[in-house]
């Protein structure tokens, strides 16, 4: 008997020794492998199981002394049966009812690492045969039933999945809850599996209930500013009328409207079910009104003008200014553009620094002529410093209307606007000297020193008044937007389209013509189309492939195009553009100027400011974004583009190409990015990156930015 006990003990010890040994010593889980998974990628299955691969050594190193990175993950055999069951459940939920899952693992006692293998036999996929919806036909209007049947139909070629069933049930629920059926409910789906024919029948019983209408609004106002906001104003903002059918979407929209006014520190819109009578239900609005006045200093960190801007803002706000939920803001700001250059040049007076200062008065209101239209009127005065090229003072006023779009409208935003600007640009001597020197050197057969000397002498004789350009621009236009992506901050699926269409100077030219009979202002139109597409290349939503294409044209159909304001023209280069070049560095080249012009004609062209910007824009990007850890990611990109003054000069060999890589830190409110762009092909000298010295020919640009490049 004792011998039998000893034998049993040895057998048990041999059976459990690996697990015991694994628990005594920590084995880092180096790899998790899947085999036999033909319909689902490894990345998808990794999210189903509890076991996780240990992060790389770099991530562990940073985690050892900083809050960044991730710590090592160790093998635990107790997870494997759980993972096996999770994988089986996952396959069943996706139509593979015959799937079999086995596992094995190996331990390396030398480097204390573990490898886990899951062996999968998926079996045959089951497809939908019938999806029966009980309780709807005859209880809801026939047109509702027809549309539900049309939109939720599933044919027999579709593989069964629980997600598809939930999607259909969710669609029906949203459809009816937005058409009066406040108490809509549904039972748990009943799924019948036909193993002989590999088919699935689904049956769901729905209970629409009564169709409710609104029975007035009950409004409760609290907070220190409640005396300044009336109940009638809140009713107008909410926009829900007595007798209208209940809609969950409209209730949510009403709450968004309240928050959009900035009047309320908190606002809630809900129905009072317990007070419903018959088919009527009252709506309760609880609003807490904050302070009416505010003085707020802010730190500027944005990506305007394709460059990271750092600076400060001081804003004074007056809420409910003159009633009607109007918001008045007086704002002063100052910022330096391109933080990399700002850091490397400590003097603000350095001629390589971009910068701007801005003063503006903004009035915003949620109504226009009694209709809910977000209206914004702003007047501004802006001073811009553009390196050693030119300084511009801009005075302007702009009115923008933002219409509230219907839930199922294709365009998610439509914003018409009217904008008037008066700008005064002063070109610096160094700007003209550089342009003349370049021209004399390339076309006059002079040495660099001779060209510089001749250019300096030529500019010194130029009258001061000819170094200034004054323009008046009036724009009437509209912005269309269709955002069909799955995430605002990190889109990984879908597409986004935006279209700007504007006409320049029509109104002021009409007025001048009526008054004086003539006008010298150019008439032009400006169109810019931007398309962004995120194809489902990656199986997970934490990685994305993005493709962007931007096209723009400014066409003067009457008058001199050189009189179009510099501020309206296209430029390329920068952190959101062609990243091998600095912000606004890609402008029409000297090659667009005829080589046989005498100096006096050349001077005239320069004074018409051809160089600061162009009238044609082509720009695009291809970028892959991948998460390295929970809050860290990487990006690799190819950018291309340029601007031109004439359509004849648009050629493939004039398109700049940049390649590069970057790193991302995903904070709770926005991604921060650091990108390194390289001039792969430079159209200014028709050369490729391989023909130049990496650190001596200015082919690297470093960009800091907020948010993704597109």
C-alpha cells in the first residue's frame, strides 16, 4: 500500500510539475501564437484572451524609472483554460458553432521565457436563414414597418454574428424611440441553430408601447446667474414644442444646444415618465447658470497655419449680452509660430521667427431671425511677422452662420460666411535682395558675391512706397463638411470631406462701380477641396492608415490677380502639410518668372508679390499610425505637394516629396506629436535626398503638433 501511494504521488508530481515550476519562477510571456485561424487575424483574437504578451525591452526600460512604458507580463497557466473558453465563445458569437480550441505552452528555463500556442479548428461557418421581428407589424404605422424591414433585411449569404443581431435590434430601437415610442422595449433574441443545414434562425419580440407627444416644459433654474436668464429663453433654446412626437435624438440635441451657449455650468433635459398622462409626457429642464462675466488667461497651443503656435491669450467674456443667450468675447493674443525655430533662436527679434499678435471682438448667438442658427460675428486686427520677408497688418470683419443639420443628412456641417479684410503688407529689403540675388545668380552669369552686391545696390534705390502693398478683399462663401469617420481625435475608419467655395470682391466692386462707374479690384473665386480616407487595413482600431488629398484654385476672372491679398493665397509646407519643409516655405518658385525680363520689369513682378503665395495648390499624404503602448504611438508618412501661380507650370517634376516618421503621445484630450520630415525630392533644384548630405543640406524639418496631421 505505501508503495502504491508513493507511485501515485510521483505521477501527480510529474503531472503538475511544470505548472508548479512556472509558479515558483517567473517566466516572461514572450509570445502568443495562433494557428488555424483563417477568418480572424491574430490581432482580433489577442483582444479576446486574458493572457497578454510582455512588452518590449525599451518599454520596460522606460517604465522602470518613469511613468511611461509598460512593465513585464509573466506567464500564468491558470489563464489558459479561461482563454480557451473565451475563444470558443468568440467563435460561437461569430457563427462558428463547431469551432474547437486547444492550447499548449513551452517554458525556456535558460532565459525564463514562455511561449503559448492556441490551435484552432474553426469548422464550418453558419449563416442567417431567417430574422423574425415579432410585435411590430400592425402596432406601428405601415410606413415605419416598411422602412424597418427594408433597412434591417439580412440575406442568407451573411454569416451569423451576435454583433449583427445587436445592430439590427439597435437600429429598430433608435428608429422608434426617435418617432414617439418612448417606452420601446425588446426581449432577448432567441437563436435557433440548425446543425444539419448550418443555418441560424433569429427571433426577437418587440414591445413598442404607446406613441408619446410632449406635454409642455417644466423648467428649473439655479445658480448664481439665474436672475439673468429667463425661462422663455431656455424654452427657445431647447426648441421642443408641445404636441410634437417624443424623440430621444431631439432630447439629446436640446441638451447640446444649452451647453453650446456657455450660459450653463450644468444642464439636463429629460422626460418625466411618472407624470405622463395618456400619450402625453412632460419634459423637465434643469439648468444651473454660472457667472455672467469672466476674465480668463489662456496658454496658446495650436496648429494654425500648418505650424505649432505657442503663446498666450487674455479673454473677457460677457454671457447673455443684451439677452437672447448672446456671448460677447474680447480677446487679445500673441504667439510665435514654429516652436522648433523659436527654441533654437532665443532672440524674439531674430529674422527667422514667425509670429503674430491679434485683437478681436466676437459676438455669438444661437438664433437668427427667430430660427436656431449658430451665428458668429467677429471683428479683428492682426499683425503677422513672416520671417525676414514681410510684415502684414490685417483689419477684418467676418460673419459665419452654422446651420443645424438633420440627423440623417449627408453633410454634417454647412457654414456660409461673409468676410471683409483690409491688409497692408510691408516687404523688407532683405526679401527683395534675396530674390534679386537669386535671379542675377541664375540668369545673369554672376558669382554669388557679385549677385548679392548688385541686388543690394538695386534695392537701395527702390522707393519706399513701392515696397508696400495694400489690398481690400471681400469674400462670400460657404463651407461644406461631411464627417463619416469613427473617431474625431483618432479616426481609423471612414472618410471626411470638406469643400470651401468663395467669391472674392463681388459686393465692393458692385458698389464702387455703381458709385464711380469703375473699380480696380479683381473679381475672383476660391475653391478648396480636402478629402481624407481611412481604409480598414488594420483589424484593430488603435492603428490606422490615412490618405489625404487637397486641391485648391484661386482664379481671377476679372482684374489683376496680383492684387489679390497675400493672406488669401495658397502656401504649402508645415506640420499639417508637406513636412519636409517649414511652414509656408513652399511657394511659387523663381522658375515661374520669365528669364529674359529686364530689372525694371523684374522689380514690377516682385512688387506684385508673386512669391509669398500661389493660386494653385496640390497636396497629399499617406500615413500609417500605430500604437506602441497604451499612450504611445508611431507614424510613418509620405507627403507631397506644391503651389503654383499658373496652371501651365504644374508638372510632376515640380511636386515636392517628403518622407518621415514621428512619435505620438495620446493624452486624455488630444494627441501630441513629434514628426521628422525629410526632403526626399526637392523641386527647386530637381534633386533627391540621396544626392545630398543629411546634416549639411537642410533636408530635415522637425515639427511639433497637436492632434493628428489629418
